[in-house]
C-alpha cells in the first residue's frame, strides 16, 4: 500500500542537476530555430507543413517536460530557487516560441488552399482542426515587425503588473484582533463556525486593502490598458471578442447562458435570504456569512482519512465505469497526487497534464472533509479527461477554458448525487447547503465579475479608474447580481483586489468559463442520467474531442445545443430544485 503522499516528479527529470535538463533546453532552442528556417525556406507547402507541425509536436513535448518540472516543483515548494530560475529562463524563451506560432499562422493564412493540402496528407488530416484554427488566427496576428517588441514589452508591462499583483496579494497582512495574519488566512476565516470570527475577519480584511489599493488599481489599469492596445494590434473589435475567439466560442452561446442565468438570479436570492434567516439576519445575507457553514442540529459532518477517500472515490466512480475506478486507484498507487498541506506548498488544488507520458499530477491540500473528497473527485476528473486524450497529437489536446471543466464538474456531480441519495434529511440539508454555497459563487458571483470587468474595460477606454471608481463599480455589480440576497450595507467593494482572475494579460473575462463549465458539466450529467451505461463511450469521446472542434460542435456531439437558452435553463433547474428542497428542509429542521 502506498504510504508516501507526495507526488513523484522523477518521471520528468531526476533533479535540477540532471544533465538532461540542459540537453532538452538546447534541443528545444534548436527545434524552434530550425522550424523558423523551414517556414522561410520557400519549399513545397505540403512538405513544409508536415515538417513544421512535426517539429511543433517535439517542441511541445520538450517545453511541457521542462515547464512541468519547474512549475510543479514550485507548486509544492515555493522557495525552490533552481525551479524558479528554470521557470524564468523558459518564460524568456517563450517569446521565441510565440513568434514561431504566429509565423505558422501567417504562413497558413497565406496558403491559397489549405483544405486540399489537408486532403492530400494523412498526417495533416489528424490535425485538421488545429490547422484551420491557425488559418483563422492569421487574421489576428500582429504585424511581424512589431510582434516580438510587443511581446517583450508585455513581459515588463502587463506580465510584470500581474506578478506585482500576486506579490501584493501574497505579502499583505491583515490586522486580525491585534495579530498580523496573511490575507489568505483571514479569508479562510469566512468558513469558521463562529459568527464573530467571520465578522471580525471580514472587517479586518476590508481594512487591510487600504494598504495596497493604489498599486492594485495601477496593476488593473495597466493590464486592461495593455489589453485594449493589444486588441487593436490583433484586429479584434473588443476584448470580449478576443476572449471568445480564444475560447473557440461564439457570442450567441455566451448570450444564451447569461439570459438563463439572469432569469435564475431571483431563485439564488431566495437561497441567500433563507441562509441569512437561518443565521439570524433580517435584511439578506451579509457578505461575511456567504461561506458560513450550516448544519442541521445534532448533525456531525463525516470526516475521511486519505485511504477512506481513495476507496470512496474508487467505489463511486466505478459505478459510472469500472475503468475510471481502476484509473483512480492507479493514480494513487503511482504517486500522481501530492495530498497534504505543508509549509511552502501552494494552497488550493489543481491537475496538470503530462500528455507525452499519458499521466497527470494532482495537487490538493487534503484535510479530511467531504469537500476535500469532492476536490479530489474534481481534480481526478481532469486527470481522466487527460487520459481520454491519450495518443492524440499534442496540438489537438487543448480543451478551451469553457470545456476544460467538463470532466471535473461531472465527477463532482457523480459524487454529490451518490452522497445525496444515501443521506437522511439532516445530512441532505448540509450537503445541499455546501453545494448551493459553491454554485452561488460559480453562477451569481461569476455574473457580478463579468459585469464588473465589462464596465471596467469600457471606462478604461476613456481614463484610468480611481480606487473609488473601482469600488463603486464592484458594489454596483454585486447589486445587479446578488440583489436583495445580500445585505446592501455589508458587501465587498474590494473583490477586484481579491480575485486574481482580473489580472490575466492573455485572457480577459476569466470568469464566464466557470459558469459555462458548471452548467455544461451538469447538462452532460443529465444526459448520462437519461441514457445510462450507453452514455459512457459517448462521454469519453466527448472528452477526447474537446480540443478538436468549436465549443458548440463539441457539445452537439452529445446532443447539447449550447446556443439555446433552454439548455442552460435545464441545467439551472437542477439548482432551482435544490434551492426549493433546501428551503423546505431548513423550515422543517432549523425552525
Ligand atoms: Zn477544475
């Protein structure tokens, strides 16, 4: 039985003194230089395309091995200097790779008949979608004479602002009851069972932002300003168009989703007001109680050892398909997972793919709650998604953000439904509350973030926003989204300083994919419920094809029309029913 609960990275390199690292780095540089030469050699188009796309596969393989080794090491040990140095070298070199990718788009963009070349080559047929997207990219490439300069300027501009943002966030201390504690520790108190702890921590958190609000606002203004410049250079009409283009998604899909979400907001407000009532509030939920734990009287939530969590996941996922159960067992046994929190290890959880090895690595901070088991189910869903893409050319494995959460949400839903069906009333109430608390974030809060970011960008076209303007827009967004669900006097005007998602240079509107992923995953689960075991192969094929088509086409492969408001309504109905049941159970058990 496996006893070491750290992950094994030796499949990549033996250590930072492994001579293979320098060999691979040199090989990577050569491959990029050679591919550039080939693109400019003026040879036969078919021969060039085949050779360059082959080279790209190897470039991805090497940069993924080097990048994964550095970033995964850092995730588990933030102070590892050798890993940081390798990361910096790779970041600097990434400009060269980006220039090469753009050169390929331009090359393909100028080909008179890409389709007939694809028809002639078995090799190119396998990556046809990638090549056609590259052709579409060509219309959005910068002029070659400014491209490398723009990218290098971004390293010292938007990217530097994003780094500063992370440092401000990581080093801010909060004066909590006379003691200085990290911001993350103060925010974690939002989950504390003691109401006074939650309130004090919230007030201390809000007060602490005054120390960093000016540089934070400068970071946000700098990044949004750069994005506005970039879309001009890349010929997009708007930043949202750019994000949708990069997500393989169309505006009709996004609009349909927001229409259904706006319709469902009143239901979520009912849940929030009921939660407020349970906690003794008359005027909606105060912000500091959004994450307050609620349990029926006399109910003690279960806790799990990691071995129990492993067995539970194997048992539940095997019911969907025994292959997934075996896969999860193997992931534990083969040390794919770094399980427990420790000093210097990053918080939260994620899954990283090692496509060339047909493996994944999962980081979690397991503490034994049901929510921690659910997090493992989520991350192992990502790992299963990666497994389903095994053997594909690497360029066909990039699931766009909106589809990237399909397998993770699906697994969470499987686990949650299994737990619900075995639960008595008291446990159901607790499970429902946990589920609705999180879903309120991915639906209601995400909608507020979308509104806020839209307004910031519109205003930024005219002038840089002051701290006061940012706070005002955030409160306005919370009003439109949460409405009377939240106490109007106790909201969070600094959420823009708290969430890192506004500060991504390459991907603005890093919010709608969360709502999409949640509701799409639930929609896929509904298909499984309707079709039973015959859905399993369709599901695995859906996951396999996430990087091989436009979002609407991939969804259509399992009979889902993401452009129809009704599809989104049907997913939201699942939560409407949960809200009704939560309110009924609360009235019965908490009165
Ligand atoms: Zn995820």
